[in-house]
């Protein structure tokens, strides 16, 4: 499988949950300046066999992340455009840095392209001040105009930032003023984590988008659709970048690509590496490369047996929380029996999730304690002790499962369950064959259900086909992602749980997905889950947000529209002493960062703490 859990490039696949404590009190949190770093001595081999380079020469960092070669892969890196090379990768932060990076444990910003930022609650504005003296790789200055163009492209590509914004403009060469239409604590993250793109490359499109936006022309109009469609076909060449590394387009192959040092880039003098070599592929492709010690660090979800081999051959295994994991998703259209909440609860009591997580991912597959729809790590930040006690843990209990199914009208014929209609409880379960953790998770879940009396057929399919099948409703049960590892707020987890593979999003591709109605009735009464989830991110009052997060969590826990199997922790191999001196210690709070959002290796590389041997 992939590093992320669906595919390495899918930020939404393993999208995240929160940090801790007051979670995203994002507004008003001061940034932390980049620490000064002394000169970095020594170097590492330019390749695993190039020992001669230890005498001075190339200092390389070797990572891994899937990408596609041109023409499918390309360098239109605007948010929302698909198939951009390294677009969803943590390594994009080394190429097109954003305003800042976030410490999830400490709830502080590390300013990057930005020098400072400030919310004016009374004026409904947010100001971002860029560092002065920044330049693009072509030598031209980086200015507020680049930021404005970036956000006009966000509007053109229907990005979530414009759910909360009403305008953006440059006040001077380094100051950007964002006007807030709908206040929200998540807006700051959308602003500070947006990779800033060059107006010199994207300006013609950004200007057209701004003109259309200010004229209030709908993106659903013929003009809006045409501009959006044309922009998605835009293919810039020879990327102009702001980060300490740039693509080496001439040497890119289907197996590896290089990022070479851009001395004009942000904090280039702080980074000891002269090159970042990235191997291409999903877990099955990357595992032998790691075994050969050609990779220093990888975020893929490796098989338990592979992890043991890594440990035995000198790797450390880093286990950051990913704030998400695999879930069992149901098709409510073709199998209306799943609409009975007792059936879904019974399935939760049948499957031993501790066993499932251990079989699939060893120490990195941890059964959810709260079953709240977002990471256990974040639950204490958002839900009171009293309300936490209301959350059912759904520990394995076959007697309770039997009782629930019988109450729903199911009966046993011999050792097999039948629906109230007399039909056998027979279902396919689809899962991505290539994912080294989701594959065994699906297999184990199917085996446990079969042992209990279901008739489950395992259907492993290629990972690129799974999402389209689920969105189109071509499944009985499927393994998909719950939770979110890209944003530290429960809102994003609930979006993943309730919208992404449901009719809310599936409508974009003409399907209904799992087709779970978001207007439901729980033991607490009627609830409109979509309204509650949307409100959970609105406003600047965290206590008000907590009320909606709690309401959504309690409803999710009772209704179980999808069933989280376990929460994934990384099993990231990290090789010390060959090319990289050391990685963060296991007890370093930065390991609370989600590896696909504010990657701790990238953050420490910028500070010289992840450095060459």
C-alpha cells in the first residue's frame, strides 16, 4: 500500500485530525523563528555505492514518494490541479515553501516564507507579512503579488480557503491582507500552509480569475467552467521555485528523481544537503529499495515482516501518529439492511480491532478507544470527561453482536446468518491489493466476519480503481480512510468520514458513494450531521466549536456510518549514519506532527537538525 493509506499522493486519503489541548487556537499563536544553525561539516555518499564522495562532494538525502512522469505528471502545482509532480508530497515544502509550518504538540507556528501574521477580529482581516529579500530561483523578488495570485488560483480551483475568505490584496510589496467572509479557526492554516506560487508563471491565469471573482461570475457559468478547465491543462516548464531545492527535470526517470540545491532558496544556507533523491513507487516498489539501504527515510505503510527486517538491518522505526486509518465502508443503496444501526453496531462488536491492527501493521496499528470519528489523541482536547464516558468502545463481544442482529430480525440457518428477507448475509469486501496494511486489514476483517457466520468474499483490486468504484456505488463493503492527517482540527476528519465517500462529494462524479443520509435520529434526538460538522469549524470561539464537535462525535459513535478499524501510526524506516547523521529522538514532541502535513524530517532539515553525516 502506500505511505498514506490509500496512495502516497492522497492528502485527503490519510487526512488528519488535531493536535492537542485547545487544538487549533490557531489565531493569535505566535510563530517561532527558524533557529540559527552552525556550519555543517562532513558529507555523505552521493549514492549507496559512491563511497568516494565521503571525502567531500555530494551530501544527499534519499527519500521516497510516488509520482508520475510527464505527460501525465506535470509542473502545474496549483492547489486542486491533479497529477502535479510531488504536489501532495511532504517534499513540496522544500520546493515551494508556504508561509509557515506547524508544531502539532506545541501548537505553534514556525514561520517560513512569512515573517509574521496577525488576525484583526474586529476588522475581519488577517495580515501576512512576507520576509524581505526573498527571491525566486530566476533571481526575481518574491512579493505579495505572488501570494495574491496564489489565492486567486485557489478561488479558480474551488479550494476550501474561499469558504472563509471574501477578498485578498497586496498592501505593499511584502504585506498581504486577507478579508474574512466567514470567520473560522481553520482559516489561518489554509493561509499559512498554502505553497506560494510565482506570479511570473501563473499570473495570466490568476489575473483572469481575479477579474472573474470580482465581477461575481460563477465558476459554474460557461465562462467559469472554461477558465477552470483551460487552467487545468496549463503545463509550465522549467519550474521557477522559492525553496532550497528545485526539480532536476533532465534526469527524472520512472524509478527516481532528483531535487538539486537552489542556493537562492529559502534558508538554503541552513540545509546541509546538496541534493534530495526521491525513489518512485508504492510500498511494494519501495520496500526492496529500503532493504538495500538506498533510502534514508520513507513514509509508506510497510508490512510487518518488512519492518522486522528493517530493524534487523540497522534502521530505526519512527512511529508518528497519522491521525487516521482504514475503515469499513457500507453501501446503503444496494444493501438497505445496513441502514439498521443495530447491524452496524453488531459488526463493530464482531471484529476484534486490536487483532486487526496488529495483523495489518504490528505496533503501528492501534485500535480506536473512543470511536469518535477522529483521532483518540485529539479527543481530550475537544470532548469533556463526562461526554467521553458516553462513547462506546465496541470491544469484541459476540453475545452482544448476536443479540443486536436478532433484534434487527436476522436469523441463523445452520452456522450462517440470514437477513430478515431470508437472503444470506453475503457480501464482497473491496480493498486495494497494493497497500501492505489495508490488504491484511481487509482480509482479517473478512475472516472474522466469516467465522461469525457472514459470507464475505474478498475482492482485492488495484488502488487506482477503488476510489472510483466506491464513489460510483460499485461495492458492497470496502476499505476506505477515516480521519484526516492534513489538518489539526476534527472538522477535517468528519469531512473524510461523512462527506468524502458519500453523496456529498460523490455527486461531483455522478455517483452517490455509500449514500448514508446525513439527517439522522439518535438516542439524543434528530441531528443534521452536515450542519453540525460545518458549524464545528466556524467562528473563532473554540468552546462553541467544541459543542458541535462533541455532538458530531457522539452521533458518529452511536450511528457508526463507517467503522474505523484502527488508527495508524507511521512505521517509517529511518537510516542513521550512512547519509543522514540522525533523525528526531523518539520522545521529541515534533513526532506528534502528522508525517503528511507538517513533516518533522522536513522541518528539522530546514533547521539543520536533520543533517548529513
